[in-house]
């Protein structure tokens, strides 16, 4: 299972993020599929980052 997880995160998801010049992959290590409930601070931080970047243009 660990190898599948590494391929998913470091391979497939990273490759998908490279499809855009503005993409960024954020891995929240201590969470699962319920990131909004498990780590809402990470979600807020990512939204703030996108908002701040949009204000710079």
C-alpha cells in the first residue's frame, strides 16, 4: 500500500500539477480524504494563497 500511495502522490498527482504553470501540489500528510474536517487550517491556508495571488495581478 505504501508504494501505491507514493506513486499516487509523487507520480500521478505531481504529474497532473505540472500540466499548469500556476499549479501547486500541497500534500497534507496527517489527513485522509476528509481534509476539510481533519485539517481545515490547510484548506483555509490554500484558499488564502489563491486569493492573495489573484490580488497581485
